[in-house]
């Protein structure tokens, strides 16, 4: 706020003349704490270093603040009583410089004058304490003393203070606490945590936060049309964007269904001789999927082969999410798939099968699998792993075993996921001996069984009173796994049940005798 603006505010009646009063003792403290240090007549000030004073330059912005402070103190000395707006302005200025004691004095004077917003004033006090945890504790105590709870601005200042201390773990915890209390973070809070995570070498988490933030009411971290215009401007001016920036734009294109933007970014990466990576192509496919262009999304899968990029199952997660929305979207995807040029990309087929299994439509999934010869494509390990996952979802071990035999007859080498799902399938049946034989097969192939497989084995053995539960736990330890909290709780609960049963039996025997 400039001097001219402040004067205009006064002229509009935001401050009023009163009889000179000595009730407010702020003029002297402010003059000593601020004017002498921050507000010299010249453009420099003196900073004490030990027993000497060193001249430092005062920025134009600081000089502007100093003019406001000088005007305010002069007004008080001339008998002008500050109103709510005046107090708010001064608290904002003083707090921004981290002057805790003075901020507290102004806040207390504001309460004594019975003007202003107590909640907002306390937030300013907290802001002024950001650089010192001990002062921050005093500010929190003031909230309790005045009976004020924390609002979104309070949390904003807390997060900003944590960002200054580079405490990303605590910042995430505070953000979670806001949601638990039903307080929606404001834009500044979200941006603070995202920027902190990025600065602390956690780009994946930062990006996930940015994606989730789009669903928060009142928070908008990227406008698709703005991004599109910015990209067009960059291309026109030939200003070279960095690869991380290109990734952000690709992710925006994927979220909002902008395939033209995604392809434009991909073309730029090629033109600038940058290595095309999996996450680049996944975003392109996702952009086609969200835009409803399923055929183009299927055809874009060929980009992995064109650029010699390894395909990952999660590369088509966006496409799967679009297809498995309903039986109708699955039908539409299947119609599109059957009209693709032969041979059809196996990844396109696997994507459609996965969507069917997600809908628990194993009949459709098996039907697509049987149509592979017509599509002029052969199944791969991922095809069978997806189908086995579908069998697991409906506990159909017999179908899973038939698919496993098909896999072997096609001379496809089973993966760790194949064996894991076969074991989990066996554990859903009344007889589960094959689970242990599959476990030995994994070991025989020098693979390490996943922890979830061991935990499932232990739980089933405990349920059946099978002593092999102890052997499975020993195997877990040999593999370097720790017993998870969930399994530990399960074992403790089972032990309590057993102890209760033993006590009951002992009581029955004592009564009978």
C-alpha cells in the first residue's frame, strides 16, 4: 500500500479523529523498533555487528513500508485513533518482517481498543514467529488463551514456517491433519507443500500432490487452456523448454485429454534430440484415452516399439481407466480393437483384457483371449498374468490352472507374478497344498517370493492350525522381510482366540471332574 493510497483510505473515513488519548502506547515502541532501524531519511540504514555498525542498503519496497509506519505513528501521536483496517495493515507489515514482540503489542492494543479481527490478528502473530520455533510455541499458546481455533490461514503460516525449515515430513502431516479436521487447504498451502517436496528431491510426490490438488475446492494448479497458450507461445518464440517442463505439460495434456498438445511436446523432444522415455509416451496415450479417442490410443502403443522404449503395465493405466468405466465402454473398446490393422498390438489386447477383469467380467476376458488368432497376435506373459489376476478376483483356481498350462504350451516362461498369483489362488481353495509346491518352484528359479505371498501363507496356516506357519515366518525372515503391522495384529488376535479356547476347555474339564 503506497503513501498516497493510505492517505486516500484516511480521507474515505477508515480512520477517525478522536480526543488525544494515552491509552495506546504504541507510538514510542514502533518508532524505536522500526523508524530508527528501517526508516532512515536516506536510502540506507545501519546494522549492528558486534561493537560496530555496518551500513546496509534499504530496498525500495522496505522504504515504502517505512513510509507507512512513519505515517501511522505520526497519526497516533496527533490523536488519530486507528481503526480495524489500520490495525490489519500494520500487523501485516510488521509480521512480514518477523518482528514478533512488536506484532504482539499491536495485536494486544487492537484488542484493548475493541476493534479488528482477533482470529486474523493471531494469524499475523503466528506469521511473525515463523523464523523461531520457540516464538511459534508462544503464538500457539496465545491461540489457546484467546479461545481461537486454527483456520486455513493459520495452517498456511504453519506450512510456510515448516517450508523454511525444509521439514517436508511434518508439512505433509500437517496437511493431512487439515483434511482430518475438515479444513480445506487454500492455494498457498498446497503450493507451499508442492514446492517444498520438489526442492527436497521428491518430484514424484510433488507431481502427485499437484494432481490431487486439482480436486480440492477452490484450488486450481494448472489451467489447460493457459498451458496450451503458453506452449504455443514457446514454440513460436523458439524458446527451448526444459525436459521437466515438457513432462509437466505432457501430464497436463493427459489429465485434460489434449492429444494435440501431447504430440506437439513429443515432437519437440524428438526435434531437440532428447531421449524419449516411458513416461513421455504414457502421457500421450493417456491424452488420447481421456479425449475418448480409443482407436488413436491403441495405435499410439506402437510408439514404444518405434522409440525402442520398454513398455510397462502402468503405461496404459489411463487407457484402462477409461475402458473399464462400464460394460458399454468395454464393448466400444472391443469393437475398436477388432477393426485395427492386423496384426494387432498385443499391448492393446492386454489393455482390453485388463479392463474386463477390472469389471469382474471373466467371461469377456476369456472371450477376448480366445480371439487372439483372429487378431493375428500371440499372447505374452503379461496376458496370462492379467488373466490369472482375474481368476484370483473370483477365486477360480481351476481356470487359473488351465491358463497356466496354456502358458506352458505356448512356451512362455512364467514370471514371479505368475507364480505369486497361482499361490494366492491355491490359498482360496479348501486344499492348498499346491501353494507350497509353487513356492518351491519360485525358489528353484532363484526368485524371491513377495512378502504378500508369505503373509497369505502364514494367515491360511494359522486359520487351519497348520504348523507350517512357523516355517513360512522363518522363510520371511531369511528373505529379509519384517512382519507387517497387519500380520502382527492378525497373529496376536489369533493367539488371544486360542488362549481363550484353551481356558474354556480347561474350565470344562475342571467342572467335569
